[in-house]
């Protein structure tokens, strides 16, 4: 873990990013596979930051190699469990990607909103800078804090007669 911390510190320093929040003090969970909403049973209903990554090299695919993940999203939220579960809703643009079985997630609980937003912004800047360095293409990722918008609630009309309405629909996932 120290090597990863050193690599991130070196990368951020190389690209001129100074972070007021010490990202090493965030207590990140272990990476765990994110295949369905059932994968999220142990995710707390607390404010925090989460990271989504996709496996690009599996264990044993290269001689002596370890699993390699490519981070594709870093977001902050008031409720980790709800935010991650939304990615499995039918309208989510990430649903198919996450359901492929090659995606992993990890999170850190951060209750303080300004600290959470600062850390998320710094990590997104690092992610954008790393992607730009790797591909040579610029991106607007650094200015985005949440790539997937929260679903908009719709109000339904309650003027339908009782005989016209069928049983209430089941929530997604049932």
C-alpha cells in the first residue's frame, strides 16, 4: 500500500497538483467485484467517496503479473449505498459495463462535505491528468465530480380511479 501511495504522490507532484486533504488518511475499503446490486450488501449508508475500476489485466494473464484495474470514475456522495445501487438501475449508462463482471469498486467514508468534495476533486484531477498522459488526449474529466447524474423523480397523477389501477409495480431488482 505504501508503494501505491508513493506512486500517487509522485504522479500528483509531477503534474503540479497540491492537495489540501491528505488522501493517505482516507480509510479505503478493499476492492471488491461489482457484478450486481447484491454485491453492494456491505456498503454502508454513509457519506463518502467511491471509485469504479475495470479489470484490464486479470490475474495470471501475463507471466508473473497481478490483476490490473483501470479507474474510470471517482465520485462523492451523501449515501454510498444508494449512489452505487443507482448504477444498476435500468436507465444507468454504466449498468451493462458493471454487469460484465470485470468491474470493481472501493469506497472511503468521509462525513465532512467540504473534505469529501476537495478529495474527490483532487482525485478526479489526478485521474484526468493520468488519462491525458497515457493517451495524449485532453479531457474535461477534471471539472466533473459526478459523471452519472442522479435520477430525476417524477410525480404521478393520483386521479386514476381505483378500478383502473392495477397492483403497484415492483421495485427494480425484484
